[in-house]
């Protein structure tokens, strides 16, 4: 060490954009689709991470709860007010709509044939819909079948399982890097 300090920044030193600026700024061409996420804390984490990575929209499908809710707010920390979102009861119709809008639908899952997360830079598409599934059952098989890609995070431990909101942070960052 050369003796210099690396001072932590205070919240007011982070040059954060205002809610108004965030809502009006150009977004990364990513949408997040939540397929039957049951934990309200996980839903809130998706919103907060979506805010951090400047995604276009979050779609809440099936049993996934919608804001406002105290437990969603606890982890979202206000991101439900900044990130555009919409509830859709039928994820299959949504997937087809997104494909018609030129989004490549990417299910985050472990299947027989996957694209490993470190290889997504080779995907030719510009716009992506990232589908994350239920904490126990994962993404519905019919949605997996309708996807353009299945993306897998390589794992090296004994569990081969990540909390879905942790998974979201890893995957969103990798896709976000395409746009910076």
C-alpha cells in the first residue's frame, strides 16, 4: 500500500439521477419477466436490480404479486416507483407479444441444451426478454419450449441452485454489459 486512502462515497456523492430523470432516460433494451415468483422480497429485489441496470420494464406474471405491498417495498426501496411494470396473467401470450416486438426471449434455467452465461456476447440479438421462474419449480416448461435461448449460470458447488434474485443480478449485469 502506498498509504493513500480510498474514501467511501456518501449517498449524496454518488451522482444519482432523480426519479424524473430516470423515468425519462433511454433504457437498456432489456425486459424482465417473472414467472410465478412467490416471495415478495424476491419481487422487490427484482425491481431494485432492474432500476440499477436501467431495464425497460418488469412483467409480473401468474402468482407473482404486484406493488404496492409492504414486503415488496422493503427490498425494492422505491424502485417500484421508478421502474415501469405491468401485470400479465398469461405468460404465454406475453412471450409471443415480446417475440413479435423483436425481443429474443431468454429463459434462465438449467436444461439439456443451454447457452452458458459467459457466451451471451455471441447472441446476435439487440433486445432481450429475460424470464425468471418460480423459486421451487423454475420456469414453466411451455415457456422454456417457446424461448429463443435458455441461459445457464455455470455453478461449481454441490447445490447448483441460486436464489432467484441473486441469479437475476448476475444475469442482468452480463446482459447490461452489452450496452455499455
